[in-house]
C-alpha cells in the first residue's frame, strides 16, 4: 500500500454566477489528498493519513477519499476546523491563499493515527504540511523512523506566500529530501528552495545522497527524470487543447507515476534502486496522460483508470 500523509482541505475555485458575477465554488483538495484520490481512481492500493475535521467540510473530504477507493483507516478525525484555500488561476501554475491556523490538518501528530501494517511499502509527504509545526515536525520524525524500512517519497509543492520562515523551511526541506528515495518537484519549487541551482546540479547532489529517482516537472516544457548512473530522461507533456485549469495536475502526475510503478511491482526497497530508464519512461508517459486529463476538468477531479486507458488506446 502507498500512504499519503499530509494535507486534505477545501479549495475555493474562481467561478461565475448565472448573472456573471464573480464567485468561488468549494471543492475537495489538498496535495496529498489529491494524490491519494488519483491513485485510488487509477486502480492503485492507497491510503490517506492525516487530520480531517468532524465538521461538514471534513465529511466532504472523507466522501472524496472513500468514493475514490482510498483506505481511511489512518485518518485521525478531530473537532478543529478544516483548512481552506482560495485559488487564483494562472497560465502555468495556480496560486493559493491558505487559511490553516489551528486547523485539524495543521495540528496532526503521528500518535493520532494507527501504526503502519506490513503492507505499507511507500510513504509520501508534501505541500503545506511541511511548512509549520506540529505537523511538519511529525512528518520529519516519521521519515527518520521509517527510513530504510519503507520507500520514502516527497513532493515539496512549495507555497512561498504561506511560508513565514523561509530559512527554517528550506533547512527542513533539505533534511527531508536527503532522506527521500523518490523526489518530485517543480521548476518553481527548485527556484524557491535552491536559487541559482541548476536541475542537473540539484539532481546529482540528491542522487549522491542516496535518492533513487528525481523527477522535475517544467509545465509545458515537459519532465526531466534522473536515475543513478543514467543520463537525464526527458518526457514531453501530453498536450490538450481544451484546458479548464491546472489544479491538481502535478498531484495527478505524481499519482500516475507511483500507480504505474506499484502495478509493475517496482515499489520495494530493492527494486526502487534498480529501475531502468525504460521502466521510468513508461511510468512518466502514463502519468503525463493522467495529468493532462485533469486539466480538462474544473478543480482536483482526477481521471479514473478506465478513462486513462481509453485515452492511451485512442492515441495509438
């Protein structure tokens, strides 16, 4: 099983009323919740771990997870409020304004959720849960405990506007990334975390620390992937004409990659170290199709396994 440990929140997405006035529509979201839902819909074995409120917004999030085949036994329900995020759509990546002070997701600590069972093979963390304690400290402690026992995966999904202490955050991210077996980040993430560092320099440093896979997404420029002992692998995006928004595209890309590797039996501590360029290329190509499809939909509404299979078949 793949466990996504992190944020589950409500996105407020820009829209128009019938008379043309500006408004916002609420929709389930959060990077880690989005990845979990996408993996579940793509046919992967997945669970979500983190804090979800007992309020009515929390019920919407639980429905989002459970109806998408996500195991929720590691969820900790609490009376605190649900994190809210207001979205501003941009040409490449959406911008967010988060409201998460004292929310259930922000206050989650590891002891609130059950211990891992033996079927958990990979733990993924990322996004807003890595910015401030106590949840950021809980994630770091969990990585330290689970290192060498399970595959560790991370997507910083940085939110500069929500990061009040950038130096502290960058130091924490450096420690977490150094422990990760799989790293996925965007071009803008790298620019925020390590200014003036090239893709090659960053990837080579992380691989020298023991990372098995480094994936860097660059929007319309495609994806770069680095493996130990291999030249950089480039995968072009799956282009679509009818883009609605890009909310959840990076999350769906991560989900598609992990789901493909899981189905191929490649998510073990031994196999993750020996993945070939051919294997990772197929995973990234599959992920690109799934990520393109979510851009045709409003908000974080990942495609289902059958839909992705039909799109791939139509391209042949």
